[in-house]
C-alpha cells in the first residue's frame, strides 16, 4: 500500500508537467514472507481446498474453454519435485491451503494498487500518452 500511495502521489505532481516522466514501481509482493490483510485473505478462504493438482486441471480446462489454448494442447506434466496433493497429510494440506490463500491475497492487493495507479494516470489525463509495462518473476 505504501508503494502504491507514493506512486499515486508522484503521479499527481505530473498533471501540469508537459515533459515525459518515468516512474518505477517495484512491488515486493508476491514474495516471502507471506503476509496480507485479513480482508484480502478472506476472499480466498476456500479457493484452494481442492488442492493444486485439481486446481491445475481446472485452470487448464478454463484456458481451453476460453480459446486461449487449443484443445489439442496437452497439459504439461506436473513438477516431479512437488508432492501429489492427496499424498500430503491433512495438516500439511491445511497449511498449504492457507499459504496459497495468503499468496493470492498478496497478488490481489498488488493488483488493487496497480488499479489505483492506472486510475491516477486517467485522473491526470496522461493515460493515453503513457506506456505501462508490468513484469513479474512469479508468473
């Protein structure tokens, strides 16, 4: 939130400027440590209960159904270093469900921040003359 708030503040100062500007917004989420606001975590409370193996198949099917990938495209093999969900203990599954929810909440909060930055660009009338590039090392 602090990164977003500062970026919005800097952009507000650009409203009257005629020359190009550069702003680099380096979010640290989604990285360790896993930490998010309770209201963001609550959105994902039961989202991951089916486990990563089932979720992976659901996401693949959604991509096919949306036409993003061809139905002839095969689902890639799972990571052999990641345990099969059903082989995990119930305790470990619960821990992983919580971790996945918190991770998703971190991404959600970052996305909310990017939305605020884009809104600020529109507010200052610079959205049509601005290049926004988003990069992430976490997919």
